C-alpha cells in the first residue's frame, strides 16, 4: 500500500514538473476579420492596376494605411496615407486622405493616441487629433534617407538616423523628438551609435527602449539592452539581457535581430522571453514554445502591446501544397499569445487572413490589429487586401465529445434517411449504414455549436457506381441546410454547401489514390468562423471560406454508399497542430542533435515531389526522439519502414514505435511494430513496461507501415495502415504530455510524422 501511494505521489510530481517544463498548450481561437476595408479610388479603369497597400498603423478607433491607386486618369497613379474611423457600433468607415501625392511611392504612417505622422521621402508630416478630428499641425524636414520614424508614443516621435551612401560606417543613436515651444526638436538620444544595417533593431514602448543588436563591428555584439529616460538628454541603460544559447552550438549566442518590449516582458526574435522580476532585474531567457516551434516557421516582427504578443508565423495546418515543385508556399498569418497567471505566454488566437500577410500593426492596448495581404500565397504579389481584427479578451470552447458506439446503441444520433444500426466487428462496434439506393444522413442533434469540427473513421463497404460518396457534415439546421464534404468514388474530394436545397461546390481536390471499398479512412471537417477545412488521414486537402451558416449539428452522411463509421470525435474549434513533417517539408527543426541513435535525412522514392525521410540506422540499442510540446487529447501518426534489426537475446525482439502522453522517459503510452510479427499497445509507468494489448501483425523489412496512436480522454486507440487493431480504456496518465519516436535494436525510415490535438 505504501509503495502504491509513493508511486502515485511520484507520478503526480512528474505531472506537476511537466506543467512547468512543458506547458500544456490550449486550443487557439480562430479570429475572422472584423471587417475587410478598401480605399476607394476616384474611378476604376479596366485593365489598370488595382489598389495596393503598404505600411499601416492602428490605435483606438483610428486606422491609417498607405495605398497606391489610380488617379484622375487611367495612366496616373496616386499614393498616400488614408484614414479610417471606427463608429461606436464597431463599424469601420473610410474618411479621407491625410496625405496624397502623384506617384507610386508608399509613405510610412505611425499612430498612437492623438498623434499621427506620415513620412515620405522628403518630409515628415505631423497630425494631431482635436475636437474637429485629425489636422496637420507641423512638418519636420527629414527624409527617409537621413532619418526614419520608427515609433510614436505618448506625444513623442522616435527616429532612427540612417546610414548615408558610401563605405559602411557607424551612425548616431536613436532620437526622441518632442514639441517644445511649438517646434519639434530632438530632446534625447537612446543607445550607442549603430552600424550600417542596424536601423530597425529597436522597439520603444511603455516609455522604454529595447535595442537588440547595437553594433556589427569586429567581435561579438554587446548583449541586448533596455533603456529608460532619466531626466537628461541621454536615456540610461537600465538593464542588459543575458543572450540565449543555441542548443548544439556551444559558445554561440543569438541576439536578434529584433524584438519587442511591453510591461514586464521583453521578447527577442522568434522565441526568447525575458521577465522583469522587479527593479529592472530581467531574468531569462525562457523559450516561447509555439505550437509549431519545431517546424521551420517565420516569427519576425514581434509586437508586445497591452497583453498581446503578436507574431507573424508561417501557417502550417491549412497551407495546401502548390501543384508545382518550383513554387514555394508562403502563407504567413498572425498569431496572438497571451500571458497566463504563471507568466507563460500561451497560443491564444490566430488571425485568419485570406492569404499571406505582408504588413500589420497592433493597437497600443493589444486589442486590435490591422493587416494587409496579397491575393495569392505563392509569389511576391503586392498587397491588395486590407483587414481589421478585434481580439476577444477571453476564449472559451465547448469541449470535446466522442462516440465509440461501444454502448451498443446510437441514441445520440438522429437519422433522417438511410438504414443505420450498430454492428460488431472483430475490434469494436461501429455505426453501420446499409442503404445503397439514395441519401443517408445521421446527425448529433444534441450538439448545436457555432464553431465545430468532426472527425471519424469511415470505411466504405460498397459504392453503387462512380461519383457515389461518403462524408461528414457541419452546421446542419435542417435537411436542406448544412456544409458537407464528400469523398467520392473514384478519387474526388468535394466541399459543398446545401442551402435551401441548392447545392454549391465551395472547393474540391483530387485524391492521389482511388477510394477503395473495405479500406478505413480518417476524415475530418472543420467549420470555424468563416473557414472550412477538410482533412484526409491527417493531411489538409481543402480550405475555403463561406459564411452562409453560423451554427448547427455535425453528422455523417453518404449517397448510394454503404459504410461503417467509428470513433467519432467532435470539438469546438480548429485542431491544434503540434508537428507536421510531410512530403511538403524538405526538412524540419527538431530533427537535429537526436540522441541516442544515429539520425540523418535521406531522400525516399515517392510519387510525391520533394520527398525526404528521417533515418535512424543504429541497431545496437535504444533510439529515441521526444517532442517539446505537450497537450491533452492527441493524435500521433507516422509512416515507418523498418530497414534492419540488431541481435537480440531472450524473448526481446526489435521494434519501432510512436508514443503519446509522454510525461518523461519513464512514463508514457506507446505502440510498437515488432520484428516478432506483432503489434502491441503498451504503457510505461515509473519505468515499468505494462502491456495493454497485443495482436498478430506481419512485419517485413523495407516495407512502409502507417502507425497511429490516439488518446481522447481515457480512450486509447492503436492503428496499423488505417485499421483499428487495439483499443483500451486507461486513466493512468490522463493529464496529457508530449509525443515521441521510439525504437529498439531497429534501423528505420520515418515519414509523414503528424501530431495534433483534435
């Protein structure tokens, strides 16, 4: 009894340590634009340039955006800074240009409170807001070649002197300008001199400046510094930040190149967090663990404003692959992080722009964001779309529900047409639909959510001809109104809307292989905000936007197709992607410095372009990789090819496997594909291996196998090649954890590694 109590206490301690070292991530909000805006040109001329957007600034109820559009004639171009205002009811409206001139050069607007500036090549125009609105009150004769305005705050303008043409050289510090006796002038300098190429490396906020790189002279740059006014003409350096060390590169430190400061937090580049523990004692760095931290994402241009940390990050989960190998995707979206009570910044929301973001601005209180994007993800097209977002103060989700049909009934489901019943298979009960003469529909009418996602194992058993299908539905309010996705014989996937009985295809895709009777598919449909996303076996295949329906019921359906459905999971938001290494990714972060084992990247023959695998070639003992990211419910899948086995003794056999709910290297669940021709689901508790289930499974070397391990609540499911092989109910480690690749005396190639919270 005492030993059991001690083991329980130790496990709880481990879970508590996990929450500190690996904070469990929460599902983020998907925030649709509050409004899509446009600057109205005098007249549109067919065949001429559309309006394009550039730098912008938002604060409170005002938005300034630079734009270039057609002038009074078809051949003219006009560029300027244009004002939008937000009414009390929340609607944004175009007001007027604050500045406009012939040409295509976009000015730079900055805005904070009642002060705004617009800088073009030859001057800086100052605007102030009074009872009659915005009025120009001054002009500063500086050009973008001599000084660049980088920030407006609390009645001050901050400028960065710029290098002049010629040999590289150092230039002066940042400057604080204020109106003194009706004239704008320099009242203080900030930081040391800077060298060419470093004019953008400061963030000034809350009356302080964070300068990340201060010199590129010989030798390493000094540590990042925080500066504050002290009543003199030079801001004082009040703190230095300990530079971060790069794992696997001893002695190397990384400083930037940029960062942001706000409140008691400083953030440098894409991952390093520092906190002021009091008296300008800044501690850190800690690592911001993003949901896609281990992927090759871009997280530049960070802004800490109010309680929001806004990053520009590469979209990984909904970015569909281009058709050509020569085209590189670039869907950069905006992520918002918020601090928890313990100071950790968690992924709070993703701002759902249509295409890749080129520029954005965050309001002083962190509650509003304006952004511009192009109308394509695959090249450097100019920005033609303008958005305003309003970030909610809190996020709530209705939770996750599942139906495994092990109760022997489907009482939660309402069927409208079709022949549904519960059937028993060798591994589980399933919801079986046997009508092949027409439509079949079943809905979870007890769920009526705004945002919803449904995924399920669906095995078609018979198609009554071509263009017959099985699928999923969301937001169903009656038999004539819902979204649905169809997986159609032979190989077409179609996302559709049935509105008042009128069917409209929103998007479609072609599956690589034909949908085969008797094969099980893991399918998923999300309808969150105005975004609808379709997945097949963990891969995104369709992404579209539509706002016709706002709520309703999820369900399963078919047309002239018999099918079995099982393990239905419904959640109230987008899935939370943790890792995504597929044919789209040539190489990903996190697959380096792996130990133990001998790991490398290899090209693999495939019908997919740009195909690579992670190879582990040591057969002498254990080989492991553990992720850095922890969640609760999780789905882990991978394609693995055993290549060679080492010598074993006794009853041990070589194996390859994946793990979930990893608390540490002595506590986790895992599945193994074994050289003894077995597939096994196991758990390790305090280092002791316990078998939850084992089934026969032929295993051949140099053959690919698809493994999947799902843990939803206390239900654990283990799959090989899409087929459910073992299911168990276990609550030993329900608090969540990380995921992993594990091997014992086996060399293998790994491919298509996907981890997410459904």
